[in-house]
């Protein structure tokens, strides 16, 4: 859609923002990236997302769309002529939304518990995190991507967390490849796509960010 004004309000380390970046890259949509300071929220962010006051926000021709999964669906609806992310079959669409919702409800909160806790709380979070990944492994099976042969909605939802795995492993002292080899192999396969590799952050940089935050919380 030529002439569209597209701006993404985002924070570099956000896996939710990375979802939107991947979706835009898959569709070949040109956009302006606006890095946000989450401790000192901009007037634009507060204006565009007055309800949650969170990133990411996609601003399309002056109109804001909020919440990453909703934004990805919006991108798929608006720029539907290229790289469909959701399947056309209603049942398959429902399944995709189910697993994306599972990722949304589980991975961020459990990952956050791993790096913001110690001792028994951290061990419990690690177990739940690995169990969740194993469920995802079972759903993936032997398919290249969750939806089959092409990168789709569930992949866009899940794979941004891959660049956070190193931080979780370092802080929690565990190895996800040992526990979930098929899922890690899948993540590496996704990274072979330029839309993914250019949208994800460096795991070392994310780890350093997490370690800094742990020090601020008095956990290091």
C-alpha cells in the first residue's frame, strides 16, 4: 500500500516488539522505528496507547494499533497480498491463535520469573518454562514451522524469545538445547530467514541487559 505512513513505537529488547518487526519484514512493509524509553514514556506513546501505556504500538496513517498479537493480525489483514501469516482455514486459524495465546500467557512471565527470582522460586519457574517448551515441541512435531512449510503466526509469536534464552540459561544455570533439542533446532531454522535474523537482538546484549536489571533488583 504505497504512501502509507507506518511507525513502530518499540523498545529494542522487547520480544513483543520483535514479533511486529518480523511480521513487517515478512510483508516487506517500510516503516519508521521509534525507540521508546520505558522509564520516561514519551507523549506520543501515552497518546497512542493511553489504556496500557505499553509498547509495541503500530501507528498506521495516524491510527494506533496496540498489543503485539493484535498488531500481527492487523498487519496480516492489511498487507494480505504477500506472505500470509494466518491460515485461511477457520479451524487452522483457531489452532494458530490457541498456540500463540499459549506462548503469550506462558513464556514471558515464566522467563521473567527465572531472571527476577532465586532459589526455589527460580527452580519452579525453570521447570514450568521447560515443560511449556516441551508442549510446544510436541505441537511442532516434525514440521519445519508450526503452520507447516512456511513461517506463520505462531512462529512470529514464539521465535523472538529465542534471543532471551541465553539470558535465562545464564541466570538459571541450565541448558535448553539439552532439554528441548528439537525446539532449539527449530529456532535456528527460523533464524535462517532474513526477516527473523534482522529482527532479533543479539543474545549477549540481552543477557547483559538482564544481568544489569538483576543487579538493580539486588539479585546479583
